[in-house]
C-alpha cells in the first residue's frame, strides 16, 4: 500500500464514511437466483456459501461491519484485517460493546496477512482489492490462509471499457488499480486459485447505488466504462 493511501484511510473523512457502515453495501440491491432482491453484502455471503461455525477473514474490514454481521446473523467467527489503526480501533470497540468474543481485528499492511496458513474457511472482501497494486501476489497470500477447498469471494469495482482519462477522472484513489474481470480471473489462476467466477451486477437486476457516486464516477459507470461486480474462486 502507498503512504498516501494509508493516510487517506486514517483520515477523518474516511473514518466518517466507514462509521456509516458503507451504506451502499446494504442499500445496493441485486436480484438473487430466486428473483428476490437482496443487499450486496447478503449476495456476497451467499456466493461464498457461508455457514454457521465457519471461521472467516474479512480483508480490508474497515470499521468491522461485515465481521459483526457474520457473527450476529450467521454464527461465524470473524477476523478482520485493515491498513488503518483508527478503523481497527473503532471496529474493536463496536465488537466489544456488542460482546462479540468471536470477532477479532488486526492491522495489516496489505501485503502479508498476519495469520497462519490454512486458517480460514473463507476470505471475503468488499472494495479492497482495487486498492492493492499487485493483485496476483495478494490473491496468493489470501490463498495461503485458506483451508484446502476454501473460497475467496468479494465485491469489487471493475474496468470494462474505460479510457485512461476516465480512469483518472472517475476516482483518484482507484487510479491505475482497477482491472477487468478477465484480468482478475487471470491473476487468481496464476495465484493458484481455481473455479474462478466473475459476475457483473448489471446481469443481476437493476441497482440504484450510482446516485451515491460523484458526477464523474457516475457518468463513467452509466456509460459502461466501469462495473461493479462479484468474484469468487477456490483453493
């Protein structure tokens, strides 16, 4: 991770956004295989086939919303890692306030997961890999901490038909870090993952979260330059 990116996530602005529990993760509706509208986080949990009693890693956990949801609603133990100490402290306080002993958080520099190999049944992420320059290396590290047969699954921004100027205009924090579905799938395969699946949200039904984006990003999304979608692969 670059120093500027760490500084951003340590900022008051970022902490304020993450304290609002990244509302677009729960207000962004997609349609599941049965035709029911579910929020993006629930779709991700179902995609990963999360079950009670599993141990889950949330890579890029922010202030802990996903970890807490996994514990409270799905009976999992959850371990979140993030580059911001301020966000980790906020997540720990929230989990402690709720009395969630099975939820833990740790500082992570975005390159090495501070956990033994073959620790987790699943690794989840939400808009985290877009901040990592070396996708293949990071996916290899996520594979390392997965148990054999485990799954890594996430929701992410993807390039579709974007020009360089649109990448720069859409969002400074993502500049030169977004990849296409094909590129991420290739990185996953090179990292030793298999059964790779990518799903564009536009194929799952209408979503309304684009109104939360700044005008440049919204225009790029609406003209097909960018997409929001899901990724899954197995060890």
